[in-house]
C-alpha cells in the first residue's frame, strides 16, 4: 500500500487525530500560562498544528472539520485559551477541553443526515495513525501537535502491529490506511458517535460491493429495521415497528413508489445497491428533518465528487444465478455499474464532477399453494358440528418474471472560495418489473362425510378442518400478466455560504417528477370438478387432489372472464429550502440552526378496473377449438398437486388482441372516472434548533432542543358514486397547523461512554391513495372491492428514547437502548359489507384505529478481534437484537392486536473475516412471527399472521491486486420459506419456499 508523501503530512495528521490518538494529561495551569504566539492566518490544518507546537499542548481534531477552513492571525502574548479563541474566531470551529486537559477542535456545523458537505469519505478509506518511532518525523510532530508530555507505549525502534488491510514502512511515521470491512464499521460507528440524535448507519465497504440486491435489503442489517419482501426481494422497511418512515434520497423527497402506484415515499426497491454510499437512520427526531417519519428518518446517500481525493474510476460486473421454485429452473442475470469522478483546482476555485451509472437485472419464480379465506360451516356434512374450512385453494400459484433497474447519477461541485460552495445533481431511475403467472383456483362445493379435524377450538366454538372431501366443486384457472413500471427524475441545485464569521447559510431547490404505470390483465377459465380432497397442513404446504375430471383435456374448460386493470399516475414536486447556522460565543448555547422549507406537491392517479364476463360468465364454448398458439399446458412441476392443466399463454395475455377478438370483447380500454384522483399538497415548514453544551454533575452534556412548525394546505378531487350509482366529481379542501417539538441530549459519562436521551413529537402523512372517495371492484367472482376514506387525519406519535453506548478500539461498539412510542390515529385496514349495484360486496377500506402503543429495546455489539494470534486476528463480529411490543386496536371492537408487519423479536448475527487479501462475511437475519393484516376483505375480517423466518447470506471476496477484486456471494443459502395463516396456524394461508441466488462480481478500480 502506497504511503502518504511527506508534504501530505498535515492533512493526514488532521484527518486521523480524532480517530486514534490517546490524549495525555495536561494541567489547567498550562492552559492559562501566557505565551508568545506568532501564527499567520491560513488553512486550519497548518495554523492549528502551529498553534499546538507554540502552546505545547495536545490538540485533537478531525480533518473533515478542518478541511477548507481559514483561521485568523494570532500574534502577541496571550494565554492558551485567548490564543485559541482568537484563532478560531469567525470560523465554524469551536473547542472543548476534556477532563484530561486535551483540547478538541469541533465544528458547530455538525454533520446532519443528508449534509454531504461534511460527509466525504475519501475514497471510502478510514485513516488512522499510530506512532512507530519515538523520534518524530514531520508527520509524527503534527500527530503529537506539540508533543508536550506525549508518551507512547513503545520503545525506540519498536514497530506497532498494523491491522490487516494496512501497511507501514519503518522509516516513515505510522500512517495506517484501513480499508474494507473494518473501514465500513469504523465509519458507521463514528457517524453514530458524532450525531446528537440516536442513529445508526451502513457505509458501503467499497463501490458496488454490497451483496444485497437493493437498498431495502441492505437496510435490514440495521438494528430495529425489519424487512418486508415482495416477489423474492426486499420491498419496504419498518423501523421500531412503524412502516411510516420518512425516506429521502440525498436529503430530498422522491415520490411515487414504496409498493404503491402513487406512494409518498422513495421506493427502496427502485435503487440498486451498487450506487449506494450509505444509509443513515435517525431514530430520534431533530427539528431540521423533513416531517413525515414516525418510525425514523432514513437518508439514502449516493456519492459526490468531493468524496474522493482526486480522479477516480471504478467498474464492476456481476452475474447472478437465480435458483427458483421447481418448474421454473434457474436464470442467470447480469449487473453492471460504473463510476467516474474527478476534482481539480481551476482559476475560479476547486471543481468536481461525477457520473455513476448502474444496470441490474434479476429474476423470480414462485410456486405456492395459497389457501383461500375460511368460512364456518354449521352442521358440517350432517355431523352437527360447526367446522371452519377454506372456500378453496390456489395451487401452483406460479409467479415468474424479472426486474430491471437503470440508474444514472450526475453531480457537480464547485468551491469558488473558502466561504462559498455550490453544487448541482441529477438522479434518474427507471424500474421495470414484469410478472407472468398461471394458477389453478379450486373452490369447494359440498362437504363430504370423510373428514378429520385438528381438535382445537376457535373463539366461535368451531373446530378447524384438517382433511376433507368435497363434491360439486369448481375450477377457475387463470393466466395473468402484471407489470410495474416507474420512472423518476430528481434535479437539485444548491449552495453553502459563510460570512467568514459566525453565520453559515445553505440553500437548495429540488424538483422531482415521477411516472408510474401498473398493469394487470387476468383471463379466467372455468371447469367443473366432481371430487376434491383438501389436506390442511401446519409447517408444510397444504395440498389438493381432484378426480372425476381429465384436466389434460381442453374440452373440459370454458372461457369465463377478463379482468383488466391499469392503475397509473404522475407526480411532481418542487421544494425550496434555506437553512442557516449561527455560532455564539457562549459557554452554553453553541449555535442555533434555523430554516424554512416550502413544498408544492401534485399527484394525479388514473386508470381503469374493468371486468368482462364472456358469454355471461356461463359459456358453453370450450378450449378445444382455440388456436393452439394461444394456449399453454401448465406442466405438473408448476401446478404442484393436480398435474398438467390448460390456460392461455402469457404472450397471448400480454398482447390481448387475439383473445379479445376471439371472445368479442372491446379492442381496448379507456380510463374511467372512478380511478381518477387529483391531489395537491402545499406545505410551509419553519424550524429552530438550539445546539447546547453544558455540564451536569461535572459531566459534559451536548445536544439540541428545537421545534418544527408546519402549515399544510390540501386540495383533493376524486369521483364517487351517488345514490343512483353515477360517478360524480367530489372535491375537498383543508388546512391544518402542526407543531413538532424535539429534544436530544448526549451525556459523556466517560470519554468512551455516552448516555443519550431523546423526546419528540412526530407526524406521519396519510398516503393519498387512502383518501380517495371512489369504490373499486377488485374481484367480481369473490365479490371483493376497495374504497378510500377522505376523512382520515394524519397520525402523530409521541416518542421517548434512552441509549447507552460504549465505544472502544478502532471500531468497537456496544450499545443498549430502550424506546417508547404512542401513536394516535394510526390507519388500519378494515373490512365492511356494502351493497354495490344491488349485490353485497366485501369492501376493504381504511379507518383511524385510535391509539397504538409501542415499546422495546435494542442491543448491539461489533468488534474486530485484532489481538488474537494469526490467522485468527482477522475475525470480527457484528450483532444486534431488537425487541418490540405493540398494541393496536383490532377490527373486533374492544380487542387489540400487534401492529401490522411488526415482529416482536428480530436480530442480525454477522461473522466477519478480513486478513490480507481475503474478506468474508456470513450474515443471519431473523424475525419472529408478525401480523400481516388485521383485517382484509379477502380474509373476511380475520387477522392474517406470518410465522418466524430466518435467512442466511454470505459473501467471500479476494483482492487479486490493488485494482482488481472478485466477490462470491449467496442469498438464502439455507432455503428458508415463509408461511402465513388465518387466525390460527391450523388455518394455513400459504407456504412459500423462497428463491436462492448465487452471484460472482468482479470490480476494477483505475
């Protein structure tokens, strides 16, 4: 590893001072002795180094805080304190003296989540310095910064053992560059330590090296974060039990994803992990954060030109084998990413540009037996017993398809002077998911006398069916295509200005445009099934067997219906922000942050949901005479239980024209009023945050207290049915004011032990999709529908946090945190029965569920065991555990249930090894069972639960050279599965083996 040149010593020393030097004792007398100072104005790294030498004291600072700062001239006979105050006057720097007398140089513009200016990672390398020789070279002098009284636990000529991934020559100062897993842990730990709020983060080990498929999967490694999966990939997250988190991209709002066709949040599944620089999760709130996060505030960071020291270029390519369910085999998909950036000095200041592009492809293939909702049958098969049994089962519910993600990121930074910095950024995201699936849906007829029961009792006194025979059954087999296509563009320009004194101002204007196209076409075919046997299992897949019908004969099938859905939307958002920091020369109030944000957001959703009966849904026609090119015989490997059966090809369903012409259906569709919804939201938010520093019982205390005020104006337009069934346009306007206070305190019990306390009030906006007035029929056969509720109000949470954190070694961390939340107005899905067009439908809608309570704790630990004998000194561990208990109102009056999607217990256990060229990681992620839905129309008001699940992933990397590395990684290598059930585990809903994937990536840095 190439060592730093001597003329870089000043910068190197400054960067590492706050990371690895142990302060030696100094007396208060030394601080007050008058000395002769002669320090010229200039760069902070040079002048502070000179100050430390002239003052003969130890000074510790972070190079990120000193970089670009110009300090004042200091001349004359002064005390050390007077000289330091004069040196730092007019800058964003301040100082603090610890109990041992060491002086710490701090920045009043402390890094906040989303503040790129203070978040450079210098080629993602954490630099630490360890003295190897008693005799000081240039750099060693700077590291000691005066060296008065400095002593090191080494004798002359000793060489300190450098950690793996580091190198040093004995004739130079011990500048040790730490890279890889150690670097990522160290950087993430330091972000947690430096933040006034309670937070956690992930820092990308190297460009494009995360084994996770998308940002959501990467985020699940953070304590308190739980992952929701969708079609074999992570789709969304919940923090400490709340899915209502605020997710921003580089501190900016991006709308239109998150599993909805028009959501409020940035979709974590849209962005591939290859472009990730880091994920920062603030679990306690601060007044400067954009409102909207109940569980937390998540900032997804991409890279900026000034993150790198000079010119950087990296390319990576990856091939992943997706091992899918039986019948779908495996598919190899490719991924590619490239990053190029440079920075240079020009005649008008320093400039930098960066371009980052990524293309990723993935595949999925799922085969499951999905049991349909249960019903209670009185006098079951003439037995006199009430038995709960399903209305049917879907076998071979075979989703198979692919995803494509294309991302382009361009950034420009310009620093004309010490007092002024400007930037411009563009992010373009194109996400496409194409899904094809066929499924045989068997519906039960008349129960037969041959049956068995589980022997347990439900709350209504009924028993649950274990096996049963039925006669007079029906089959609806379907061929479906479903696509999701999202395009997002984000532009922003901004700058940072300082008056050379106590005032710093940042301004930013951002514009986001998102378009969403969601398509689903479902063609249904009916057949009569004389005999059917159901076997309900717990812990393995349920099964169905049929007889009395030859499913391989096209003549037994009759065309039945077409369900055509388009749910599309556009979103536009423009936000302008001004943030300022003013530093005070005060022993208590360090500085004040204050700012204003104005936002204008417009959302328009539109489309259609049309259901067509073929020959009145009772056709005498069969598939026997249909063009064979339009038909597919689903193989037994995909259908699982019933052998091969016939349906339409995915190509015919996707193209539509031939099937529509065959059955005399309209050639195309037009948008309908019931799906048309327009919303405009204008917000004006102002905040003030006081940053304080004091002492309580001789213990240093820092933190902030603030308040955020939000004025919100809402306008909505949507169509709803009047008493005659006619769709009429309805409008609504409202205005509200919200006040969100926050408090954070960090008590330094010791230099390595911090106690954090936090309290806040947070607000969560209701998704506009919930607020519509229209009623939409979603399944004509099962009489299911959905409806919005325009009367919903935002939910609010009162939050309390307490965290004890111990920092040790270069990257060691242990912490214990407890938290509590009380959420008012939480939105819950409920089922209602409504009469639509003279028929009774099960309508899924929304209501405010009163007060929900959450309490829990987090425990975490990480360390590399560098002191073990070789080769074991490359071992490390990272682990965390979260316990969350929650109570939310149930759809059943007077009862409570846990919050949806929340596991009571979850943990991550990661074993790491890093030595020389080898890097390895084995990660196990576990979550206990949770509530999937408290009530839905498909479940007839019965809660749906998921069982516990754990997945094991690995990555193994080897650095062939400084430039070339190769990584082998695997996901779900133990073959985990998910299982869900209605109310009790004896009423299984589905059993789904998850796909595996194995990938190989090569990365080259120029």
